[in-house]
């Protein structure tokens, strides 16, 4: 008898989801749902009370929503990359919402018509669904990948705001639901270029150092910390073994001082080359600048203007993509995907600070090398697109390195 009741209930939920998704909640009647589930309308009312009660059950119990949450929890034991897990969850969640755009539109448009008890129950259902993602964040926090209760960059009177796993989950799901609502109810907006653009910035928002705090063993603020030559050359060799594209990417970080964001924006047309020099055209929403690609990196030469890690990668390309760097699917590489590649290349490598090297430290290393080799600060500002205040710590660090080198030379003379 119990199995029969469960089967009837599930048939009603499945039928309701199918009809809600096809024609919206308003246009769907309880009679249509009952007929589709092959039961009488009285049975529907006995199980759910009314159509809004059935909608609540659909949101809480429909397989597509339940499976998504359970998969997310299981993933906590498998992932070693927060940004990749976030991206995979966001893609999966939006794919689920894509299947039911009429449900999304109807819930937003008809929420005011729900009786108070149904609105309260709907809120409880959303809270329950949010619990799956909160469990994921809690598991990752316990494993030490992020530190619970902190947001970097979000401050009240100089103190960091607490943010629990539950609040992190709420923020993520609210952003995803907001995206789904906007995409299903409006067109021709300029909020983001496309879904990939939205996902890229969503993941960046949650990356360590932005919203999520870094592990408790890592300092919350890191000064300018360039990398030693031996480590830089080791990373370049590891990248070379990893493949032509990885080698080209790491090479450009140290040879042109690019940020990860600069790197993934590059297109083939941004590479300017002749027999005497190579340049990159770096573009953003607010500026455009040219940066030369160095042949020499911390005392070691990496090819020539005509043959180097970048030109080798370009010669190997057999595709028609405009992007300079691609992912395994053959589409433009995202910043989160690049950071994953960086983590794999730098595994078990440590900077003098005691922590794994970051892509940002590659850019710092390039800036300081340019200054120590004699570049004027004003010229470096033109190459980086920074303001003078941001450059000051680099100037100080370059002076420190020059002073150390001078002291070593004096000691040798003695």
C-alpha cells in the first residue's frame, strides 16, 4: 500500500513538473495534472492540498533537483580545486533551470498569489535545497581548503565579516537563481557577454583571495613577493614537460608580466611579430597597451624572437579559433581553467614565503626584474597600465634586491 501511495505521489510530481515546464504554472490546471498522472483530481488534493502545494513538492522532491544536490555533496570528497567544483556546480544548476524556464518565470510572476502557508513552505523548501550546497562548503572547510567565517575584501570598520558555509551557499544559489530569472525574463541586456562570461566572473568572485578566504596557513595579505630564479626556471621546465600550450602560457607570465586575466583574453591577432621583436596587444574594457615579450628571463634565454615557447605553440595549432589559448574542448580558455593548469604545474613547489607560487607572483617577478635591469618606473607604468601607487611596493622591492646584489659584489671584491 505504501509503495502504491509513493508511486501515485511521484507520478503527480513528475506530471506537474512536465506541465509546469511546458506551459507555466498559471496555465496548468490541477485537472490536467491529474489526467496526465492517470489519477482523479481528488487524489491530487488529498496528497498536496492545492496546486501551490504541489509546486512546493516539485521544487523539493523532483528528481532533477534532488540529484543535483546529492551529486554536489558527493563531489566534496573528490574535488581538489574549489574553482573547478564551483564551476561544475554552477553549470549543472543552470542546466537544471534551463529545463524549466516556464517554472522559473511562473514562480516569479505568481508568487504574490500564493497563500501565506505556501509561501512559507516554499521558503522552507528553498532552504532545504540550499542545505546540500552548505554541506559541500562545510566539507571543504573541514578539509582545510578554505577558512570558514571570513571574507577577504568585505569589511565593516576594518574588521572581516563572518560568513558561514550556509551563507556562502545562499549567496551562490541566489546569484545563480538571479541569473536564471534575468535570462528567462529579459533580452538584449549588457550585464554580461554570455553564460561563459557570467560563470567566469561568478567563479572568480569565490576564488581564494576574493570572497573565500585562503587556507588558515596562508597570510590574509601578501606583500610583493617575487620568485627566485631557480624556482622560475623549474616552473618553466615543468610547464614545458606538461605541453606546448602550458609552456607558452607560463612563459608569457614571466616574459611579458601578464596577469591571468590578461592571458585568457589574448587572441591570435594580439600577437605582433617580426624578425626583430615580439609584442602583445593587451586590451581591456578601460585600456589598451602593448607589452614586449622578453627573450631573457632571470639570466636565462628562452629562444629567440622567431622561435620560443609561444611561437612553438602557435605553429602547432590546427584549429580556426581566434583565442590564443584553448581548453580541452577546443574553446577559449577560461581563467578558472588556467588557474587549474597552474596548480597542476606548480604542485609540490614552494616560494620563499613557504606557500605554493601563484600566477600573480609571476607578474611580480617580471615587474621587479624590469626595474632591477634599469627600466624607469614611468615606463613600467605604461607597460602594466597600473597607477603610481600600485607600483611603489615594487620599486621598494627592486631597491632591496639591488642593495643585496651590491653587498654581494662588494664582498667578492674584498
